[in-house]
């Protein structure tokens, strides 16, 4: 478990009702990552950070599957198949889309985001969407290369916490 987390995440002290909260404890959980190859200098780092966060939470590498696809637009179809398999406690989508001179980037962000949310709700497995949209390369680097501040690290923590929440509300 990540150091410094001694109580449930988000617990409201003094609230006199049962709270079903997640913990950053990945022991015994299975995770799948689908990572776009496009902009691989950034997506590789997002993947490293996500896996690092999973490990920091106690997940074992044998319980983590990483699948590569050409680009962000191909991520949802693979995650759909993984979610439908029932083999994963949490799934993570990683990609980087940098805005250009057309609306193509926004179309990719909008459509993949909608599909990933639908997959998550349909199969009852958290799908953490970190297909990073950025207006510039510098903005993308800031979001992807920040170590424990990166969107990859966040994705790993969010996958563990949400998987734990779902175990408590089932």
C-alpha cells in the first residue's frame, strides 16, 4: 500500500454513517493497460508511471497486462474486449493527442472518452481514461513526464482505488 495512507481515501471524519471508500491496496487485484503507440515517447512514460503506481499499491507485475495499439482511437475496442472477459479488476487507457490545425484531436478525445465511460458502466469495471489531450507538445510533456505528478501515476492510483470501491459496493 502507498505510504502515508492509513485510513480509507476520502473518509469524512466525524460523519456518522457508513462510508464505502477505496483503499490504495492493489494486492490480489488484476489490471489491464491499453497504451497507444502514437506519441510513444510520452505514452511509454505514462505506462511506466501507471505500472509504478500499481506496484507502489502492492499489485504484482504478473497481475498486470499491457497491450499496445497503434493510436488512441484503437484503445476502446481492445478495452471493450478486456472488460467483457471479466478477468480484470481495473483497466487503464493511455494515449496522447496533441491538438493540430484541425478538429481531429478533439474528435478523438470526445469519442474515445464517451466509449470508455460506456465500457466501464456496461461491464462494471473501472476504466481509467488517461488519453491525454493537450493544446501543445509542451503541455503534453508537462502532463506525462511529471513522475508521481503525471497522469500515468494518477491512472494507476485511480484504478486501484476505484476497484476497491467497487468491491465494497457489490
